[in-house]
C-alpha cells in the first residue's frame, strides 16, 4: 500500500511539472538548441535531441547498487511513475522527457567533456548569506544572470516574502568545468529527494553528498542547516570541495572556485581545453574565467565589510546591485560583453535581497525592464507573512 501511495505521489509530481512546462516547452527546447550550437561548435553535427534521448534512456537502464546506495531502493519504479506523469502533463514524447530530465546532465557529462567549444557564457549568478545582521535575522541575496531570451522572460516579484521558518537552505550556482571528468554512475538520482530525515546538520549533509558524489552537480553551493552552521561547496562532475564559514559569511559566484584543490583542478582542466583548441591566454574563455574570479573576490570583500559593520537589508541590496566598478568585477551586469568575440551580452535579469527571519522579514526584488538594468529600477517590496510594513521600508520601493 505504501509503495502504491509513493508511486501516486511521484506521478502527481511529474504531472504538475509537465503541466507547468507545457506552455513554453517547445520554445525552451528551440532556444536551448540554438545556444548549444553556438556554444559547442564541435558538436554541430549532432542531433541533440536524439543524443539526449539516447542518454536519457541509457540512464534509466543503469540503476545504482542498493548495497552501495541503499537510499535508492525502489527509486526506479518511482521515477518511471513520475516520468509518466510528466508526459501526461506536457503532452510530449521521449525528446521532451529527455530535455526535462537529462539535458543538464547531457551538457555537463557530454558536451563539456567531449565537445568543449567555447566556455559557458553569461551565467554569472551570485549568492550572499550573512548569518548575523542588525535586522534580527539572517540576510540573503541572489542575482540571476543569463543571456536575454525576449519571448521567455517573465520576471515577476515573489508573491510572498520570507516565512521565517527555520530550515535547511541550499542555494546553487553553475560550476561547470570544461574537459571535466565523466562519472561511472549515471542514473538520475535527486540526492535531496532521497536524503534521510536524520541527515540534518551541515556535517551530516556534506557526508551524504560526498557519498553520492557522482550523482549531482556540477555547481557551487551555500549550505545552511537549522542551527545556521554554514559551509560552501564547490562541485565538479566527480570532485567536491568544502569550505566551512565559522563567521557565518558565505558567497558564491558561478564558475568560480576558491577552495585550493578545486581551483587547481579547474585551472588544470581549463588549460587543457585551451591546448586542445589551440587557444591562448588572451582568448574569450580566459577573459571570462578571470572575470568570474574577480567578481567572486569583490563579492567576498563587500560581504565581509557589510558583516563587520553590522549589516542591514539595504547593505545586501547594494551588494547585489553593485555597479561601482567596471565589468567584469561589478556584481550587477548591464549588457556588457567580456570579449570582442562574444556574441551574447551579460545581464543580471533579477536581483533579490531578503531578511529571512524575525519581525523585519521582507524581500526587495529588482528586475530588468526593457534595456534598463536592475539597479535603474525601483525594487518591489514584499513583506513576510504577518509582517507589518514600516514606513521607512517604503522609501524608494514599490509594493
């Protein structure tokens, strides 16, 4: 009976995802294919959807050993139910299924390892977490950076502000590495979906993630447990580095590694990618990687300074919309190109700053509007549930 209930729940989860994806699924697949053909010139002979579908089906045929990974027991049946729900919801077929469940894996474990092309462009998302503040609760900031997709842009402010419930947080940015290693384990495992309830602290979570190392990532991450113990994780396809943050200050920026062993691996892989392509140190990729690291260092500096003086929400807002220095070091992007050979411009599509707990819970939300960057538009103010908006919060905002 329990197994039937779990399958029903999985089917409904897939059905909801399929219905949500259906209105723009075709457009996203077309936009993604166009991006891939421009980013991976060596792969243009591939039929992406045939290759992705083939890999998707192969993944489903390679379940992990339940002796080594006991938490995956029964998972194949649940995934089959979820995937059937997705197909019923979106009305698609094997290609749409593969796009939803395997495209990211195909990029990181296939295109980035075998068809290196040019580096990942314009995905410079950043996050900041400060455990202590003068607002009475932790502060969090996030930037969504990407290329412009005019027909797929729908940047609406959150409906609800922070609920104040103490929970484990896990925020991620891209951590893709060119010429990365390919894992032996390829079965689609949602590590957070199978994580035991007993796994609560950051240390326990890290140990679990290390055991399932090949199943997740690549990404850079901030992990905060319910006791507000903070760590930063830097994750390639098959490697994982961890940095503890005893002062409660954590920052990440996409594609930038600071943990020495992870940065060393990334730099070695990237040098190999340059050699294989016959590129030099003044190539667009090198400029891009240097820009990611410069932005990361500035983000770290601004977050430390804010923490030392006792941060308020406005401090996080200023960090996330920072444009006081030239690109690429600035945090908030406004259509810049890092190299003359770049086709796509770099944009911060949205910026957010939040007080996560306490009586001052609220979110500030900026977005691009037309060709006006985030920082030129007043933010939306979204109070937490049950929080009375103070007069001083309204200045320069819109509700």
